[in-house]
C-alpha cells in the first residue's frame, strides 16, 4: 500500500498530507499531530489535558514530522537538539488539546456535513482523471497512514473546531472606527534617516599588530584549534575563484529568441565615462539601476551563461556589443577583474593571527569607534565616511531598513523631542556605533484613508488577535488540568 502511495503521489506525500490537514497556529506553537508507529515495546501516555490523552505515539509522530521538515530543507539536526524539539512538540500537542477542550466548552462542534465537505476538498482523495472524490482511494490513503476513517474524521473535526474557535474569538474583538483610523495614521507616519556606521570591522583597519605579537600568538599551541577553525569558517577569504566586477544596462526583450537588439537599445551609446549615468536613465533592471547598473563582483556560474561568457571575455573599461541573455539584451562594462587566489593554512596563518588578536581587543575597538563617532557628531556630514540612508519605514515595522533591530533608534525616530530630529545623535546598535540624523519625515495621507480602511481593519484585527492569544491561552490553562508524565519523558 505504501508503494501505491509513493508511486501515485510521490515521496513527499506524507509531508503534503500533514500540511493540508493541519490548521497551524504558528504564533502560539500549536501543531496538530499525525498518527504513526511508536517506538519501544509499549505505548504510554506522556500527558493528559482534561480528559484527553497524549500518547507516546502521538509525541513521536509529531517529533518525526518536525525532523522531516528539517530534512526537506537539507538540514541535519544534531542529536543534542532533539530533546528540545521533543519538548516543543509536546507543548504544541498540549496547546492543541487545550484548544479542542475550550472549543467543546463553548459549544463549537462542527457538523458531519462540515467535516464531509472539508474532506472532499483534499486533492489526494480525488481521482487523478475525474478530479472527484474517490472512496476507494480515501480508504487506501488512510490505511497507508494507519488511520481508520473514524479516526481521520475525528481529526478533521478537531481541526475545524480549532479554526471555528479562532474565527469565534476574532469576531468578538472590539475594534472602533477611531482605532482603525489611528492604525492608518501610524502606518503612514514614516521616517527616512541618514547615518554612518562605525563597526568592529572598520576599527580593525585602524589597529596595528606587530610581527612579534603574531609570532608569539602562533607559537602558543593553545591557539592552534582556533586558527584552524577561523581558516575553515573563512575559506572564501583565502580561496577565491576568478571574478569580474561589472555594470550593465538591461533592455528587456519580450521575444526571448530575438536575434537582433531592440532599436531603443541601439539608440543608446554608452562609454566607460557615461555608463553609470545611462544605466540609471535607461536600464530596466530595478535592482542595479539605482547603483549605476553595478552588479558588483561575481564568479563563474553565478550569471546567465551568455552574459557570463561576454563579461569574462571583455577587456577592462570597454563596453561590450549588445549581449543577449535569458533576461533580455545587455551592454556590459567590466571595471575590474580579480584573479583566482588560493592560500593554504600555513600561508594564511599570520593574517589569521592578526585578525584574532584584533578581535580580542574589545576596549581598543570601542575606543576607536567612539572617537570616530564623536568626530562625526561634531562635523556632519562627516568626511571620508560612507553616509547611508535607511529609506522610508514606520514605527510598526519593528526594524529599520539597512540597520535592523535597533529599538533606541526606532523610538528616537518617532520622538519629536529626540536630538536626532534636529541634528546627529549617537547610538550603539548591531555591534556598532551609529550616528544618525533625521533626513525626511512624512505623515499619513488622510485622503487615502477611505480606500485603505478595510485593509487597515484586517491588519489591526490580526495584530490585536496575536496580542490577545497568549493571555487567553494562559486563562484556558488555568481552567483545564494539564498533567505531564515526567517519568516517561525522562526516559526519552
């Protein structure tokens, strides 16, 4: 029977079955279990939730499903992590049972008709030719997964109950028109910051390590493993393939087999001097257009074959003739070539020692970056330092583009009294000193509120629901007894 399943649905069927059956509440770690073969000599309960039991079979099936998901993404999980995954899977099963028990208490009980309609939706129970539900196929699939029809239908009913419970709760969240309008205003309140970043890596370039220090570091055998590990982790730094660094101007071509460049392309005559300006004006590649068509440096195997062949063959600072690729037609300007380089561990040891010594000088790193940041504060914009911009962001985003999670900067950006509003302000975030200044700010366009109201209502409802759920789950847990069988769990 399993052979039939694999041949008809493919080897990924078991994962698909779980995915389509599951009503997954990611935010609260609620995952429905899938029945499967247990392990060991007998079956024991690992937990009870109210009158519901969680068997060892249930837990092991949930753990196996989690591990299979990692395998699907090509990841291998160390044995030391499996206990943590097992505990998380158990908590997910407990939460699922809690939701089911609460649904029953509130009188949420999907009808037989609703269960039947849900099952009829599943494509793996449909005849491949007619696309209609096939009873024989239904029985075969369930048998292959060690499920009787009544067990499977109970699980579908449980999942429907959970879904209906979520809808029941969401529908009872009180949201006023003024709250929706406020949501729109907050979403539309945006900032754009300009900043300079003084990172550890930047500080390294200003630090010096003597040859004697490096030799002493390498002579101490206690550092041998550290040096080997650094070499392995930074292999691409010491072993580089040949690369070219290029700009391009793209003219998209609807006819992918066109043998002639479009007339609009032939009317443009780029040279090494005007290439960047023409790329910003004419290129149809949005990702590189704003950077003068710069694609940075790339090795073989990273680009379209025709594009790559032309780029590696092109002389430096010479614009190619039109080159056709799967994306369209290109002018290419190679501005730099990096030869392949391969350095052994012995050849790289001194450089590695220098890097490791610098990384250990935390106080010196802090001192260098703070001095640089103080200088930027006194002379804005600072000379000789790259000035970056974040682009537009709002307070609800939670992160700042180009910077990442930086709560202090995020708060200051929307605080009208913060120094950043009128001049540069210094922060420590993401392992660096950042000096930032408000570049632009804008408020929501209330003329667009009516058109956006339904979308804002949906977004606000989902956000309030996520905030509501943890407290609600704690209340449910306080009313329904949960018992874990620590004796069984300790033996896993």
